[in-house]
C-alpha cells in the first residue's frame, strides 16, 4: 500500500469497525509470521487467533478487572445457546458426550462428518448457521448417529433428535414476506404458540412513563402464552436464566470491587442491579452511566443488546466484549468525533431531520481481551452503543473499533479474489493502493457519524415499532450511506485523514458496488435470497444506485469472456445518488414510513439474480479460503499465592477450537437443558 504520511500509515490500523459486520474478502497477504493467526478451517468456516497487545502495561488491578469481566461474560455463554433455539443445549451436550466418550473407529467418513457438524454447531452457538440462519444439515445419517448414541450411552429425546434431520424449525430467523415471521422463526424468544399478531397486540398496550425516553420493552424477556394469556418470562436472578445470571452477577461484583474509578464502578453496580431485578428503567439508567463513563483503561459490553435475531426487533441477544483502550490510536481518531457536527450540518438530509447538536460521540480503538455470547466465536470488528435513540441524542454513544481483531484478520487472509472480480487494471490499482484505508474509513464514518446522525420526527415511535422487521437493515444501510457520502468529500483531506480524497473515495465506491452486487454472493447457496441485515442493506444500496443511474450510465454492467463486472463511469453522479438515497432513508426512519422501507428492501435487497449468482460461485471455486471467520479467545490464567490471592494473570492461547469449546462446556454450563 503506497501511503506516504505517518498519520495515514497509522490510520491503516485504526479504521476498522462495523456494526456486527464481517471483514472484506479482498485482504492483503499475511505479513506477520511469528504468530499463527489461523488455527484451522472446516466447512465454510476458518478459526483464527488474536493477541492482547499491551497486556503487560496494565496494572495488576486492571488485569483483575479484565479477568473478572471476562469470567462474567463466559458465565452467561449458555444463555445465547438457549436464546438461539430451545433444543440447542440438549443437542450440544449429547453431541459433546459422544465426541468425548466414543472409542470406535474415528477414521471413517461418517465420524469425520460428525466432527465437522459438531464444530459447525459450536461455531454458530446452535444448530442454525450463524449468518444464513438456515439449519445446518449433517453429512451423516440418522442411523449413524443412533449407532454413536448406543455406543456411548447417550440420550437425546425424540423432538430434539429428530430436528437434526427433519425439515422442522428450518430457519432461526425467517423474514420472508409470505410467512408469519414470529411463528416461522425457530429462535427461542417466543413460545411455540405465539405469533406476530400476539406480539403487536402485547406491546401496543405498553406505555413508557416518559414517552420522550421510551423503555426497551421486550429486550430482556421471552414472550409466551399460557392458558391463552400472554406473559413475559424476564431474564433476571430468580427468573429465566437465573442460574447463569447469578454467576454473571458474582463476577461483576468482583469487577466492581476493582473498578478504575467511581463512574465505572457505579455503572457496573447498575448493571448488577439490572441483572438482579430485570427492571428496564434500571437498564436505561445503566446505559446513561456506562456511556458517560469514558475514563480508564478498561471497558466492556455486557448484557442483552443487539436485536438482529428477533424478527420483531424487541429482544436482545446475550453478548459480552471485554476491551482495553488503545489511547494512542484513539487520540489520532478524535478528529472524527470532534467534527461530528460538521458532518451533520453538511449532510443532504432534510433540515427537519438533522440534529442541532450531535452529543457525545466517542470513538476509540480498543484491544479485545475476551468475548462471549453473540460476539463469539463470530465477532464484530466494531460496535456502537447504546442502541436507544433517546440516549444517543441526549447523552451520546460509544463507538469502538476492535483493533487487534482487525489486525488478526489482516494477517490471515488472501488477496486472490480481488483480481478475479475487479473490472480492469485501474480498479485493481486503486484497490491495492487505497482499498483497505477506504474500507476502514467507511466503517469508521458508518459508526461515528452514521449512527449518530439524524433524528425522528416528534411523535414518531421507535423504528422497531414503525419499520418492524426492516428496522435493522434500514439503519445499517442509512449509516453505510452516511459513510459513502462523505468518503467522496474533500473534507477528509482537509482534516488530514487522507492524502488524496478523490482516489480514496473512488476505491471505496468500487469496493462497495463490487461487494454489494457480486462479492457477498459467495456466502449464499444457489437459490437462496439475501436475508442477513447487513448483506441486505449492501445489496439494496448498490442495486438502487445501479438502477437509478442507468439513464446516465453511472454504473455499467460489463460482460467479458463470459464474466460479469461492474464499472463505475461517473463517481460524481454516484456520489449524488448516494446523497439522494441517504436523504430518503433518513426520511423513512424519521417518519416511520413502513410502506416505503418495504418497497426499498424487498424491491432491491432480497432477491438474487440466479444467473449472476451461479457465475459468481463458479468463479469463486478456485479460492480455498472459507468465506466466514471466527476466533478462539486467549485464556487468562490467574496465579495465586498461598492465601488464594491473585498475584499475576498470564495470557495464553488455547490448544485449538475443539479444546476451547469443550473447556467452555465443562466450566461454564450454568443452565439446565430446558429453560
């Protein structure tokens, strides 16, 4: 990469964040050889490792804080398994019992298929694919599994056994238009006899004490129907998942005892109170305190947070990330936060939809020390929280880039696919020189500026209520568009973030269109629609721009030697199109226009050109790198003196993926099979 200035070189390591997003496939070859970032690969998955640089610079007290927070996260690990599907824990434990006790022939194709299936289930925290939501199909028969069960004295009851092989509960999250999205989704947020009408009616009657600060109803509960009456089973001590939550609380109390400052300790205390009571007002109080607690070397994400797995957009998946601040890199990035108001004032949004004051957007590069739940093994490369619009507006938000995760990604990939899908040498050169910087800048703008931008019209409800199942993809696309719009702007060069704003912007546009219309299709099976929120948004943004620019040939579809390419002929006009779509997506969000978001997403984001898809899959066959990646976590090992006090904590790497998964199941199983 031909980057001349020191600040630009530094930015390579900085701009690496996204909302629960995956990394780009067009990565450079690994340049770091002393540490093996790739652990193994199987099916469509590759397992990687990451370091914890700077660990030795923490005080023992800070290391204890990281350790306790990491243990708190792992204590709730099984919650995510049960949230994903009601039979997951029972199935996992049966499969693990076979794996650890079978003494028969382990050289057969059937056994190898069984091992791969178990690893896939481990990776996805259940029997549904972590990204496509499709049920994972085993490459062995029901008879073979019965043989293994008989040989190991393993028990698995009828429904839990049968579902491994039958067509029931085939989608964890089903967002198709021709089904009841709640009833057709296997995710365990709702009882089996609850449907979309029940959910709408139940929450229609909920009124927040302060409508200007709406509570996150449904975030921490399961909605069930008993004797025809709907009721919530709240996640809390003494409630649903109480045995695991009590373990979480135990470790959080230890963490509070070594908090770096009062603000951090008070925030942890509110999180403990929330876990004990399940009270949603306490959850808001905690988020306000957590957002304001910005001092110190250690921070964390912990609780029921992202709602992507709920087709109705209410319920949060259990997730934890423990992080150490990289103050040097974060200081370099303060420029984005400091200029957030300029970006808002100069955006193409309608004036009524702009914020007069963008408050408290903090952006830090952090080093991950441990993850669990929805963040592991498949981790984001960045997070922006809290999710409540009113807290973002009144208090602010925290945007973090997971720097060591991105570093691991950039040192374990390959650039092979790039040359196959770029249109010409000019596009290739732009990507090689500016592509990674452009991609990382885009995701930084997405988080720091995009999610902080815009406001709802007075009286308009939260997007999960107005836009329903389209809320997540609309929000991610809107934030993407903010980033795309400003990537092609001289302001970035004025701020010292790039040396040639136009070339960085061109590389960003090339990469986005190439990925949105072709590249990401390698993740889908032929015949599938696009369903994951981020993939959907990338397609509807790209497809909308392609169609709207056809009259001026802004983006040209080129066929050469039987292969399809997309070539951008007019970057200025594409910039204008992105601005138009940004204005419209903010209008949809601000006004709660369900009909418009449905037309946008269903018209451009879901359906796949099957001929093009078949071609992309065929062209991709030559590349061996798996399209999805996840991580094993480093292991924090405390050393104790005779009095049982921690005197040091060492960072070690696990032997491998299976060893870590079995260790987690042995030491962090705090829930029964059925909850």
